[in-house]
C-alpha cells in the first residue's frame, strides 16, 4: 500500500522538484516534504510576482490595452496564490506604472478622487481617454507639419523657377556674340558700319 501510494504521488510531481524527494520511500514523509517545498516555492512566486507588479511600467510603444492585460495577468497570478489585492491598491499600483509624461493625469486623478479613494475602473477609463486624446493631438500636429512642409516646398519651387527664368534670360544675352556685320547704320540702314562711318552721309555732307 505504501509503495503504491508513493508511486502515485511521484507520477504527479513536477520534474523541477522530483530530485528533492527521489530518495523518499515512505508516503507520509514524501508528502510532508512536498508540502514544505511547495510552500517555499509559493512564497518565492509571490515575491517574484509582487516585484514584477511594482516594477511594471507603461511604454509608449504599446497600447493601453496591452499594458492593462499585463497588469491583470500579474493580479490574477497573485489571486491564484491566495493573495488578493484590494481594488484601491490595484488602482494605485496601476497609476504608479505610468511614465513621467503622464503626470498631469496622475495628479488630476489623485486630486479628483471621490472621498480620496481611487477605483481601478476610474483609472482604466482615464487611461483609455488619455490615450485617445494623445492620438488625436498627434494626428493634428502631423497634419500641420505636412501643410507647413508643402507650403515651404511650393515657395521654394516658385523662387527657383523665377530665378532660373531670369538666369536663362541673362544667359541668352550674355552668350550671344556680336560681329561688325550685324551693326546697322541709322542713316542708310545698311549693315556693316555705324552712322558716323557712313560713306553716303559723308558724301552728301561734302556735296552740300
């Protein structure tokens, strides 16, 4: 009977603790040793879970919903270990998990808590509202930045086009090479000489 009981107990023992009781052959002694081991392990688990809960911090790269899921998972682990936290304590722990740039919300909730008592639902609802507000504000700022950038590019393009046009006009005149055959006399309107060099004008002046 004793051997059968020991065999059945060993079937349900986790491998992580099996080596601690592998040499036990008496059912009563085996059971008592397992109780001590699991009680010690439960205390360690509680301490570890509490540490995780206290050190849990909300990161901007994650959603509020994801953060609340992590928070609730740790609360559930403590509850399963028969360590139930009051609603107000949960609310304060959740509030303390928020980063410094959420201080306005933290102060506002702390000052407006009914009779100085915060509830978990109030903190959760406020976090969701703050997340929505920040998203809307971010979209508005992004839109304004895009409009400003577009205007800047349009103005820059306009001035570049105007300067290019002026430059092309100047280059047109500067690049042209003038020769004597292009000169037109204002008197006889023939090309190749100026008025002061005009032979026709000089001849007529001599005749007069």
